[in-house]
């Protein structure tokens, strides 16, 4: 019988066309990927498969010895043709099929053959754009037209931050739920494979890596591995919320103005503390945002929206001068005319004051987590909080589009929950 631990067995039996196994060091990623190849060899004789690694040395040093072990475990024998970068499979002396091996270092060279199953190993080691290019080249090789054959692709990788695998197997499915039947993901920990590791393997990793890397390289979690993460106090689980908007209660909407990319984060208060319970992303302009907010939170009746709750908006102060559609009406005035209460400061707070207020609410020095985010209702906001970093200039990075939701949420938090700086009063001396 094949040797698999529980996450590996779950992965190998998933019915999806595209399967991801994201796990820590020593968790058996290449092993389970090779098991998927062997399963294909048994089920689909004479239909070749493919193995794709970041570099050719990885093919030689990792894949060739591992596939030999796994094939033996599955009752197969292999013949490695190192110069051709191929592995042939045999059963009882009878040839069954070949695995064609290629490097993803130059994705444009992945041409000229067809396969019915692929293993893409350590895909997130590649830069994101190169990984995208390699992915497109690989799926173009999946060209067998055989009834019942999935032409499936297995991806096995250590999580390297929020790179291609996260975008393809997590974020894409949030945005396009209809694709969930095509993509499946298993996240596994090094601890799941502990029985197959030397006794000192895990303790040595624990001693060598900081907390963020432990989450990624032992627990197989997607975390921000870039230095200089902005919202360091935010934790998806510890700051999680199950709250939602209740009938008739007021909502507190932080809003960021950006042409074609307006953002709003909707909050409620529980025992006086804020919970993010909704998001509106990529609004076209202020009238569009007003329409979306009314559609969600007021009642439409008799051809008009009926006010069923108070809506307090905490906008970007730039809306005082910005005009979306009418040269005589500012964006803030449009919000007021819509029936919302606008809580706009004279000027935006200093960026670092806003960020410090956010971090203090996520977790203060006493360990209190006072600001919570419902990640089911605010998936983009949660991603942005985890992913935004400091730019080399010392300002928040805006190049990845992770700033809009964070700015929107921050305007509300800084207004209602600012860091109050102590004032020192000195008494003048009287002569």
C-alpha cells in the first residue's frame, strides 16, 4: 500500500483539475506530488506526465531520487534518463509511460510535447510574473483528448508570502466562487509528517526561524514575508469577528476617494468596540458608492430608498475639494445630500498617526485586541491588512493596490479611536 500521511491522502483523493498542496519544510510535498504521478501512471498507461521545477539541479537532486522511492512504494520501477530529463515507468517489465521533466527558469522553453498530468514543484519560489508565465505554458501542454482524463495539474510548494499560488488557489476563488469545483487546496504542517523526520528536525527549525517564518515554513500558512509589514499587530484569527450588521443599527463607514477605485469599510460597534463587517471595493465615483451603500443598508420602496438606519461616513478629507460629477458640488456635499452623516476632519491625519491608531486597536501593549474584522464579509480588507508593506521611501507602499481598503478603515478608526498623546502642562514662574 502507498505510504501517505493524512493531509497527503486527502490531497491525492481530491477530484479537482487543479490541486494545490501548500505545506512547510519536510512535510512531504514532493513525495505526495510524486504519488500523484504514480497514480496517474497506473490509471492512464501510455499517457505521459510532466514534472516542472524551478531549476534543473532540483530535478536531478530532488525529483529523480524521490520518484524512485515513491514508484517502489507504488509497485513500479523507473528508469531515469538524466541526459534527456525523463523518467520511464515499468510494471513487471512492461513499459507504462514517461514523465517529461522541465525547468521553469525559462518558461518559454516549455514547448513541443503534450502530457495528461503535471506536477509543478515549489512554484512560489519563482517571482510572481515568471510563475504566471510558467503556469500558462504548462497548462498549454495538457492536450490529451481522452474520455475521463482530467489533464490535471498538481502544485506542491512552500508558501512564500502572497504570491502566485495564493492568488490562484485562494484569492481567485473568493472573487469567482464558480471556480471552486476546479481548484482544490490542502495546507499541511511539518508536524503532520513528524514521524518521517529526524527527531531534531522540527526543534532545529523552531530555534532558527522567527515567528513569521515559522508560520510559513512549519505551519504552511500564507503570511507576509516581506520586511516592513505595516499592520504588524493584525492577526487574521486573533482579530477575527463573527458579527454582522443587525436590523436598524447605525453603521460607521470609512471611505477612501480614488478615481475608479473608491473603497468603503463598513463597521458596527459592539460594547463600544469596532467590528469591520462589510466592504465595497472599486467604486467608480461618489454617486456609485452612495448607490451601493443605499442598496445594501436602506430599504428600496415606492421608487426610492427609505432611510432605515443611520449611516455615518468617515471620509478622506480630500473629498472637501474633490468633485466627482458636478463642478459645483463636492464629494462630501454629495454624501450629505444622500442623507448620510459626514464626519470629515479639516485635514487628513498624519499617515503614521492613522497607522499607529490602527495597530493600537488591533493589539495594544496590554495584549488587548479591540478592533476585529469579519474576514468572510471583508476578505479584501483582511488581505490588504496582511500584505501592505512600507516602501523604501518610508511611506506605505501603494504599488500593489493594498492601500485603498486600509486607508478607508483607518479614517474611521483614527476619528473614533485615536491615540491620545499626553499633554505636559508647565507652570510659568512668576517673578
